[in-house]
């Protein structure tokens, strides 16, 4: 029988600090299922608040190092990293009458102007989160220019109706809804503001989304009726702003930032799309200017979630219905989108932990968004 006890393991792990809260993993209730067998093999779980945690390897290695330092007789040390996505406290503060009660986090993806790759970013972030193991939904809220059907290769798809609820179409692990699924591909949507707002409300109340970790709304460019309808109908967890590096785009994106601040929607971060072109020799050509998004993010005191390089694989993936993170996962563009999605998940977890008073709720709020 092993002389190692669970209390010794917990004592060792009590020296592994969560970097942002500056509290140890044990007091944050992150450690579960400690097990020691007769051969002195140790296993335990560290519960993450998102399967997309970018610091998984760091956590695993820090835990193994702490156990080996304080329990030198240990044989194998196995660290399991399951995840349970935290939910936005503001959402459920609205009571049981609020829509989307089974959705943990609602995220708006917006831009100040068109043509910056907002929908491309929304699609690839959604697929990245789903590939990491999260339950994800994506709403194509750009009613006048729906692109989700094309970008997922679902131009002719039509959703089912069950018990008076629309069933989202699912592809690449993402549950999807778009006005493009409800009208003929070549027919324009010619609606005044109130009709568009009503359509968005229907996507919220009349679609059977089921349980989701993240529901992402791909908003139209600018600041208009649809944006206001969204934030007035449901408690949005936070917004992601997409821009390109050049000054004209940044001038417009500041309006989107100010709009979300005015309606008290937290800003989860900025994605700079078309940041640079990677030349064959490995150098970078900053064809739209260098560092504009990063400078804007610093000036606005919001996180820079990622910088996405220009590349034909993004256009090819969007046109063929195979988003780059799914169709070309080893490309630099796919890696950049996956990293941005992980950073977004981290920011959501930090926000949720802050809203629930961090350690008092067992939340992480930490550098990796894990708890």
C-alpha cells in the first residue's frame, strides 16, 4: 500500500499559483479526483473553465513539477485537464424569464466598417472553439449580407421545424442559424429596421439552441438597429471588434467600441485581420500598415486577441465552405485564428470570474481562463 496520501498531493499542489488571482489551485477548488495506487502512481484533475485554455501545458508541467519536488518517491504523475465552461453571471441575473437560459456566454462579433473580415473571424473562432471541445452556436445577424451559408458550404440547406422551434443546422461542430437558410440565395432582404430587429429576436427566442458554452453573433458592420436590438434583448457577455491595420478602418472601429461601452457591453478584445503578408523567405510585408490594431487596442485599454496574416487560404476556405481552421489547420492563418479563439475564451473566463468575485466563487479569472 502506498505511503503517499491525498493530503500530501494537495499540499504539494497548494504551491502552484494561479497567476492573475495570486492564489493557489487548491484554494480555488481547481483540483479534483486525487488518486494514488499501490505503485505510488498519482493522478488528479485540474478543472478548466474552457476547453480552449491556452495554458494547458503550462498548468500540467507546473503541477507535475510541484508534486515531484515535494513527493520525490512518486512514480508516474498524471494530470487530467477536463473543462467546465463558466457562465456569465449577468445573464442569469435577469431571472428565469430571460431568453437563452441554456447558453453560458453570448458574444457579439462586430466591426466599424465592412470588408475587414468580420464574418471570417466569427466563423473561424466558432469552429476553433468547437474543435477545442466547446458547445458553440453561431448566428448570422448580418441580415442584409448573410455569408454563413456560403462559408460553411450550406447554400441550399434549410432548417427543420420541431414543436414550433427552428432546429439549427450543424456543421464542423457549430450550430448555425442565418437568414440565408430561410430565403432563396439570390433574393435580397429588403426590410426596414423594425423587421430586421424582429428577425433577430426570432433567432433568439424561436431557435432551439440547446445547451451552449458560447453563442456567437456575427453582427452587420457599423452601429445600427440590429446591434441595439441584440443588446436590448439579451445580456451580451462581451463584444469582439474586428479591424484591419489601416487608419481608415481604425477610425471607424472606434465608433463600434464607443457604442458597446455606451450600452455597457464589456469589450473582450480586438482582432487585427490582414495584419501582414508572409513572404517566401519568412519575412513579413505589412501591406496595410504595421501595428495599427495593437496600438489601437493599447490606446483603448482592450486586449489584442490576435493578428491574422493575409493569405489565399482564408479566401479559398470561405468560398469553398471549409473554414481555414478546419480545411488548412497547419497554415499560419489557421494557427492565428485558433490562438485568437483561445485568447477570447481566456478573456471570457476572466470576465466571468471577476463578475462572480473570483476565488469566492471558485472561479479562476486567471492568465489562462482556467479554474
